[in-house]
């Protein structure tokens, strides 16, 4: 059996390749998106996953794997937006976008390793539906923090929530692949 590190890297490689291809097609048009728009886009994807998990049939012939990959990539876009801010026109080329992608995923991966050590890979005993619910919960938290203009009293901030969303999505994809 592959290790979590190997499985994680395979999924991120696939996600990054899709991000790169979309950058070639669309450029960095996503740089104009406000944080609330990115959060809502991720929320829609998570809601679709939950709907597919609850319903036997579906009208769109795309499975939940592509939605989880979309969540990973939109969350990375959100992390980039947190750092660089929102712009009025696309402003980064593909190589800069991929460099930022790699930086954000490295920090998220490092966080996963620390939490995975502390929790003893407990996520492997979870259902994918529970990971979906946790993603939705994190998104509702992000929405509340956004409504509070980014202020928290005691809770972790938006960045940490997006990192958890990425890691939960990767865990779900690992479980779906096993």
C-alpha cells in the first residue's frame, strides 16, 4: 500500500496539471475574483458532492472526484488571493501562478504532515461523506469570518480553514481511490 505522502503527492500532481491546463486556456482571469466569490464557488462544488452522495442518480455526468479536485484548486486560488490581493485585470503569467501554487501547496502539505502525525491518520477511518460535511462546515466558518471582515476573536483565520479544506479534499480523493 502506498503511503499517505505518495498518495497525497499523486493527487496534487493531478490537481496541479489541471490548474496548469486551465491557466493555458483562461490565463489568470480568476485573479479578479473576490474572496466571497471563491468561497461561494467552493461551496457550490461541496454542495454538489453532498447532493451526489445523497442521491442515487445525477443529471450531469461528472463524478465527485473532479469536484474535489476543483475544491483543491479553488482553495489554492483563495490562498493566493489572500496573499496577493484582488486585482481588476489578470496580472500573473503561468510560471508565476504555478510558483505560487507550489508555495501554497507546500505549506498545506506540511500542515497535513503535522496534523496527520498528531491524529494518527484518523481520517482513514472516516467516510467520504463526513469529509464532505467537514468541508462544508469549514466553508460556513469562512463565510462567517468574511462577514466579520476577516476578524476572529479566538478562532483560526481564513487561511487555516482553506488549508484544511484542501487536505480534507485530498483525503477524500485518497479514500475514493482505495
